[in-house]
């Protein structure tokens, strides 16, 4: 939806300054990972959720915690395990007795999902029954327990982590769950120089407290600005055409039916354009363009494309297939 907040040079400059302070604050603990941080900020500005995929030891948890501290957001972390139950995420009702009246009644005890930034660590280690507990929260910003609706704090973001190489004791994320994430963010190994800098960090550097550099109200105002970023009709058509080309049909390349078992749905178009708007703001622009689409297409579409058995046998991931679709659209 279009925003009622006007977008001008003064607001663009203020946002650039604030995002610079945020990057500097996070940089006190996290070395490098510039692209990962940019995509995380796109999720924040776009009011979306992010799925971080990377091997252990790449500071995924540290990065999310550092962002929460730098923004002054309430933060909770859930370690997902096979025995985790939905009530461990959402909360539960307990029976209590009033000491004065002697009457009994139920009281709702909030679970860890009631935070402005929730870290779902190793989300694929818990069964689908528990994973599904987040579906309503991520989509509607509320949870229903015992027939009662409970609103979540605003802003509300879920950042989840997943180990791509360890399969034993894990459960594939349901497609409905994956579709709730705006982007899948790949966290790669650092460069040689960055790894050297990481090795020189002391425990004191990693444990130092970070002072908030941005208030919750300021973050909310910047999120509201995203709706004011201009997106012309041609870019909208390109985004929709890209998403539709991932589904076998007249508008898709011939190879799609062989390599993509299931394509992206309409929500991908919405998230893609929202992410393009947020990235434009990060780069100080009042209008999104084709460069934003190229930069974010693989991250927004990759986890929504289900490769066929043939694609998997050839080592092609959803992101690889999304890049191929982008290249063919550019030709």
C-alpha cells in the first residue's frame, strides 16, 4: 500500500545517516558480511522476515542479536529442537486461583514469540507441527491460543537460521513456512583478510554492550517510508513476469518444466517489489529500478523454487535457477 509519509531529500539523507550508524554499530562485533547486512536491512525496512542459511560459526546469531541491541528492540532467541512444542513458542494458559475470592481462572503466559525481534535458531530441527506455530505470527502479527487472539509487539520480525549441510535430525521447512520469509540470505565464509580480523577479536570485543543508535519509532517511520518509494509500471511488469516465468507455461523458458518442480506464487511478486523499494531507500534513491530487481531476485525467489530431481542431480539450487531466469529476462 502507498505510504502517506512524503519522501524528500531530507528524509532520504536522515535514513542514510541512521543506516550508516547501524552498520557501524553492528560492525563493532561482526566483521565483513556486507551483502548479508544489506539484505538484513532490506528485510527490516521492508517489514519482512529473513531466513539465514550458512554453516555454523559464521556469526549468524551474533549478527541478529547485535542488530536487536543496536535498534533497542526486545529480543528473544528460541533454540529449535525435535522435542520443542508449539506452546514453548507461543505460550500457554495456566489455571490460577485468586487468593481473595477463591475463584479459579485461566491466565495466558506469553511465550518467547512475544518480542520485536525473534531469532528462530536452527528452525529446521523441529517437526512441522512446531514450525507451523509461527505461520500465523509471521503473517498476521498475532497468535491465537485457547480461542483468544493476542497481538504481537510492533515491529515484529522473525529471523531464522538453518544449517545447509547437516541433514540428520532435521525436517524440511514446509512450503507455506518458506513463503512467509521475504528473503533467504546466504551467509558465506569470510575472505582471508576478514577471517584474520575475526581471529584477532577478543572475547571482550564480542561481549561489549551496544548502545541503541536508532529508536523503535524511528525504525517504524523509515519502514513507513518504503511505501513512498516510486515503482513504475514497467518494473512491476518485470517483477510479475519474472515470478510467472518460474511456473511452467507459455510465459516460461522451455527448461523450466524440466528443472523446476514448483514455482513461486503471487506473494513472491509482492515481496520482490517491497524489497526493491527498501533497497532503493538504502541506496538513497526515491525510486526502485532494474538494478534492485537483479540484486534481490535470487534472495527473494530462491527458497520459493522447488528444484526437480534432475536439477538436484545437476547441483542446481533454487537461487541458481532464479539467476538463470533473471539472465534470460535481461536478454
